[in-house]
C-alpha cells in the first residue's frame, strides 16, 4: 500500500529544504501511479480488499477499495498532483521560507489521510484518518502565520473538533451496540433489530458531524474564512478534496454502514436523507446568493463551494439512481472546476496581489490563458453544456424527475442561474472592461503554475464531452447501492 | 422514409470558421490585411462547403454523423435534413454579407470581433445541423453566450447595460429550455429528430405534454422574441455594432424560431399539436406580438430601435405561419426566415452606413439624407418596401403564402392581422423614406459621398436579393424550392 511511503517522505525534506518539492512530487507521483494501476482491477472485480497484517475482517483492519473509494482516490491523486506542481512556485511567495518543509510535510500528510479515508473499511481507521486530514488542514490554513489566518484556522478548528468528537461518539455508540468496527460487519449486524435506538442516535450524530465537515448549510460558516485565507493551492485542496471527504463520510455512513433497505431503521434513515436533501437545497441557493454579494474573489469562490456541495449532496440523497450518479459526477466536476478557479485566483495574487473582483479589469488581455482557464472552469460550475458540471446537473435533474421532486428541479435550475451571476461577473470584469493598456504585452504566470491550471480547466470540458468514461460505472454503482 | 447517408461534412464545415481565429490573433495587430483575408476566406469557404450539400438536400437525403456519446443515450450528433440545410445555407449567406461589411465598419477591437463572429457562425451551424435536441441545446447555449461579446463590442455604458439584459434573458431561457429538455427525455425517452414527432399521446398524459410544450415555448420564445419575452431585443440591437445587429435580426432571432420549428415538427409533430389544441393560443400570441411590436416601432425615434421592434413583429410571422398547421402556412413561415433575414439584414446594414458616415441615429435628424447617401437610401427603400409586402419583393411572397395558409387552416381572420401589420409597417417605414428623399435641403446633393466599397457591396447584394426572391420565386435553389421539399415531407 502506498500510504506508508507517502507518510515517510517529508522527513527527508526536513533537513534539505530545497529537496522537499522533488521528493514530495516523487511520493505523490508514485502513489498516483499505484492508485491508477488499480483502476482496471476494481472495474473487473468490483472490490479490492487487503487485510492489514493478515487478520481477517471482523477483527483485523481491512482496506477495501470499492468503486466509490477508487473514484475518490483517483480524484485525490490526480488533483493532488496538479496542486503540488502548482505549489512549487506559489508557496515561496506566500509563506516564510523556514516553513516550506512544514508545508510539504503537511501536504503529504493530508494527501495520505484522504487516501486512507477513502479506502478504509474500518470505522476506527476512518476516524483516525479523518482526524489526520482535519488537523493538517487547520495547520495548512494557519501556515502563513498571519493574524487573519490564525483566526480563520481557529474557527475552523473549533467547528472541526466538535464534529470530530461527534464522530467519535457515534463510533463508540455503534461499537457498544454491535461490538464491531468493520463497516460491512456492522452493517450485517445492524440487520438484527436489537440495536435500533442506539443505531439511530449514532446515525444522527454521524450525519450532523459530517455535515460540518462538508460545509452543508447551516454549518458552513467556517468555510468561507478558512478557504479564502489559506494559500491558494491549499484553498484549492480544501475546496476540491477535503470537503468531499465530508461528503464521502455521509455517503459511507448512509450507504455502506446503514444502507437503504433496513426494515427497522428505514423511517429514521429516510427522514435523515430528506433533511440532508433540504439542507443541500438551501446550501445551493444561499451559497450562491452569498457568493453573489462578495467582492473578494476567493471568498466568492469559497461560497460557491457551499452551493456546489449542495448539488452533490442533493444528488446523493435523492435516493434515485440517476440523481446519485449526478451527485457523484459533480464530485469530479466540482473538484476540477473549483481547484482551477482557486488556482487562477492564486495566480492573480501571485502576479499582481489582486484579490478584489473589481480590480481584475482587463486582466484577460494580459493573461489570456489564466483568464481563459477561469472562464472555462466557470462554465462548468454554472453547468453550461458541454461541460462536466452540465452532465452532473443533467443527471441530478433527471433524478428529481424520477422521484417526482419537482421543488428540487426549481432549486437546481435557480441555483445554476445564480451561479451564472457570480461567475460571469468575474469573466465580465476580466475580459470586457478596462481599456487595453498599450505597450503591455502578454504577462503570464510561470509555466509550472499555468500548466496545472490549464489542465484542470480542460479536464472539466473533457469530462463534459466524454462523460461515458465514468457514467456507466457510476450508474451501476448507484444501482447496487440503492438495490434498484 | 427519406434516405440516410453518413457524412463527415457537417463537422468539417463547423470546423472551418475556427480557422479564422489563429489568423485574427496572430496577425490582428501587425498585418490586419492578412487577418481580414483569412477571416473572409473562412466564412466564404464555409459557405462553399455548405453548397456542396445542395444535391442531397434537394433529393431529401439526410446526412448523419455521430460524434460522441456524452452520456448513455445522450449523443452529440449531426443530421442534416433539408430544413437544416436550408437554415445553414441561409445563415452562411447572411454571415458572408455581414462579414464583408464588417471589414469596413469595425475599426476597434477587430481581433475580438472577428474571433467571436467566426465562433458564432460555427455554433449557429451546429444548431442547424443538430440531430437531436441535446445537440441543439448545446450549440444554442454556446451561441447565446458567445454572442455577448459582440453585443457589448463598443463597450459603452449603453452597450454594457444592453449586454447585461441580454445575458439575464438568455441564461434564464437556457435554464428553462434545460427543464423542458429533461422532461422530454424523461417522459418521451428520446431526444432524436426523426422527421416526425417523437412524443406520444398514448403514453404521456395531456397535462404533461402541455407543460413540456409551454416550457419549450417559454425557453425558445426569448430568442424568438415572442412578446412579452422580447425585452432584450430593442436594447441589444441598437447597442451592438450594425453588422452584429444584422446578424442578430437576420440569424440569431431565427435560431430561436428554428428551435420552435424543431419542437413543432420533430418533438411533438403536427398531428399531436393539433390534438393538444395549443395552436390557436400560439396564433393569438403571435398576432398580439405582430400588432403590438409594430405599434411600439412607430413610437421609436432611434432608427435601429425602430428596426429592432420591427424584427420582433416580423419573427412572429414565422410563428404565425407555423402554428397555422397548414402546408401553405408552413411554407410562408419558413420562407419568412430567409426573406426577413435579407430584408432586415439590408436595413440594419444601411442604418450602419448612416451611423458610420453621418453619426446620426435619430430619424428626425435625417432630413435629406437620401441626397447624401443615394445608393444606401435606395437600398433601404427597397428593403422597406419589402417589409410592407409590396408586390415584386420577397415580403409580398411571404404574406401571400401566409394568407393562403390561414385560409387553408380555416382561420381566415388572421389575414386581417397580416393586412394590419402591412399597414403599420407602412406607417413606420414610409416616413423614413419621405424624410430621407423629400425633406432635405437641395444643397445637400453637393455633400454626396457614399461609403467604402466593402460596405456598399453587401448592402446592394442584400437589396438585390429582396427583389430577386420576390420575382424569381420558384427557381431551384432559392428558398421556395427548399421549403417546398421540407413541407412536402411533413404534410
């Protein structure tokens, strides 16, 4: 397993500051390669399982890569690799030199923890990895050491810690009830009705806790501060991947641990899914509205994440196969699109120190590639065809019709109108205002920053046109999970 | 059943306009001549390539091309039937005229203008060639978004405000169309165009069909400027540079109408629409638009604004003709697409010359302008006479067919709408001609100076078409022959 390698990497870099970047790059690249080599295997046999130190599931720790885990792992490695390359030049300008090794250390830690979180099938491990990526993300937010950053990190820490604690409680409840920590084992034991009350309480605790992690309305308040104040590659990492871990948590609990068809729990389960769906709908609308009234580019992008997470969770909790496929697809679409937006925002800060949207006048003329990448990614966030975001919305809408949830149809459409407002406003400032300054030619960012940004934005288009690469498997996965 | 052949031509044709971009970007500043040559060359090449599809279109052969399956059951694909060919050839001709014209007219930010005009040509062709509602929607949305830079080209405060209004209307409409699209897919099971309706009244309940229909009309009605969804039109047209106004009126409004045509013929089918009983309300809406927009046009003093309101009225002729659900009505409606494109295109290009040469937009200031710009105003008069439906112009042919169609549909009272509209057209066009030619100072003749040739030639060709299409109606290759084939296949 790649985890150990990645975790050991940074130690080397501690005393050779300059070597940090290539060393972590090597670690991430090898990990990515290993993860991608699993794609064929998982597609063929559905699940790859590995029992750590040979103990069999109910007792030992099992690592289990199902389709969902693989999707997340691929996303983490792919986007993570891009962000790391981008960090190389960027991070030098934003944080103190002596902290750079810490940055790479933390980066690899969070990377490892997220991978672990996606592929473990043991609840305790689940918690441990969650704690690692949470704590490292507090540290990454605070890494610049500025006052604002510390404040944002503290706010994040406060909410994150409470939610982690809640998860721990919930796990304890489940353990006391079932005597097991393996997800599948718990799932099968829960079928006997003796544990009902405890299990329902645990379910509620789990969902509440992961709602904080995924920044669902109304517990999203930590996100705009943390995501906008962190250095840009970190913002991208947090928005594109870390909050998806909260989504994954909700997903794992709802579908892997509890499951749709329990006779005894189904009413609790359904009402919780309903509550999450409505919270997601509110996230979509309010996140977008908040994004519209922002003047700082990064805060705007951060609020947009709240709204996009709403789409994902709405899709998942529609409990229809199409909606679920759409929700999962939006994980991919949003990870690439949002990472790209944050990277572009980062380039503006790096080159010109610009954070406010009005100050971006005419920047599309001197930095056409950067601004073009932003426009392309924005199209995906809005859901204009043919982009990945469009495919996701299409499936979510389809899911709404399947379940007869017409109110959500309106929410989804209204949400994309609102996101059009905040996205196109920025595009407008970049391209259509400000006289072209004569004599100023192209003034682009360094290649190592530009390339990841461009790749991510082209990715949103690619996955919009060639959605058949993923969709059939997502549909199948959804069908299996929902037993339809 | 029509014959089907596979062809790679649609994708190639759509790719050609994109070739203008490297030319415009690389040479825009240093060698403007080369950039212009590439830009016009690409547009002309597109036109020529489309003409190669002419024999197939005349035989009713359908060319299909499958591009990529985006999601299971949802494809990007092309299918060029006679209707698609008709629309494509028309829009490439109009594009060519405005392209040549814009060489003389556009003096600032040429690179951006050339690029986005070329891209829009490609997307409009995509709409014309689309094989299913999904493909149509994709290119329709892209076209809508990429028109924005053309509208705000001059970057004045007025243009910005008009652009914003345009965006609000068009993006909202996009979301509405998406809703209709997904309903069609969910209930009907397919989005393909097969030359007949695919929705089935036996499996889908009537209220659902009505909802799908109304949502589609709301969505496409914004581009086809059915009142009261027309709000962006009178602002966007005057704000945009004149070649863009000509494109907006001549083609882009028609793309909305084209969407409605596809909904009518390929989603619902004529029979189902007849059964649903939605034709009559649509006819009333169209009539209302024709009359009220004409009345608004009379009150406008800004020339381009008056023309814009006239477009709102004229596009509803298309809707009127189609929803008569009779063969002659459909011929009239489809003919109107081409005829109006030439008439209104010419008018906007003339308005552009007036603005370019004299800087005047207000009709009241145009005394004697016919003496200064005799050829321009002559062309303007020809096109204006066409709008009034004078015999020997193409406007007459349209009105004649529409009249026949309404009798055929047993709804002769819509002839009254046509006559009233012709009268109102006269009310708002004749004064312009009068002011231009008969109200000036005789000394104005001394100031005569026509504009550059690149702007003059397209205007003359446009005006010539107005007359040619009115006299040589049945010559093969002109709109009537194509429309006849389309309608014959449908009824």
